[in-house]
C-alpha cells in the first residue's frame, strides 16, 4: 500500500481557502440518495452538504446500477463536535502511548479523526456514505461505516487486501461513481469522500480550497450516537 498523506500533515493546513460562500443544502429534500439516521442530530446537521457536493452525489447516483442507492451517513459536522472528537482521539492515544510527543499524538490521531482546523466535515465538504439496495439493505463493504480502525493497512483502509472479494468489488463500484464526479477519498476510511476542502485541494493540485470551516448555530445539535 502506497504512503498516505494524513489530514494532520502540515502541508494540508498550509493550503489557502478561498471561501465561495456556497450554502448548505438538506439531502433529505433531494429524494435521490438515501439518508441514514444512525448519526442523526436534532438539528439535522448530519444531512447537510454544500450545494455542489450534493449535486455531485446526485450525478454519482445516476452512474450506479439501477438497483443500488447511495446511503449517506454523515455530512456537515459542527466545529465544536469535531474538536471534541479530535481531543478524545488524542487522549485515547496518549493513554496507549504515554511516551509519544504531543506532535506525534496529533499526527496519529489525524489518521482517523481530522484536526478541527482542516476537517472536511466542518466545511460541509465531506460525506461518509456507503451503498445499499433499493430496500435499504447495505452492501458488504468489509467493515461498517465508521468502524473502529484496526491499525495501518487494516480493513478500514480503502485499498485494504484484508477484506472479502465481494467487499472489494463493492468498494470499487462506490469509488468509480464518486471519482467520476470529482470527489476524492481519504485512504484510511473507505466511506469518507470530499470535494472542495483543503485535502481535496492537496490531492487534486488545486491552488486553494473553495470551502472553509462553517459555523452554523442552527445546525449545532448533538448527535444521538457518537462516531469513532
């Protein structure tokens, strides 16, 4: 497996943001992709994405076999929630590795939880999703969405060889539709895709991100179930 650039890499933060001001839209109103409620919050933040990202999902849906649907688990995430997730991840690693420096703790935490200052979810630019049937039955993908990481090169990694062939094929099908509309994947999480954020700019070579951190007080609800 090739070397992965983590979201905690200083080169990601160095990229500028030229905020375009595009609004968030509610995916539940589009009636094209399915929206799962496992991370639903009272304000419905989880179901929102920037307009262009949502439009790309609609196009990606049209590229899939007719019997399959995109199943969105989480989109926009309020900054305060992202900060809590990241701080908890750092503390969990500190307990496991008391000899690690603060810098290394943040770098390794960024393998699975993005530092708040560059997090794609808080920009409304990232979506965690999977595939399901028209009846809502999820396809085998090797792990659940937001599964607990199993370490470098584990089953959560998009290109992991440690999953059944059927799951590998399903991941490729998902990736084919999403890359065709310009989204990019975070390689440690097969379910995480984004467009327009700093990580997207780094991967694609764009001079700047077009979506930056969003504070939307009306969408700052606490989730019913926390992600890992």
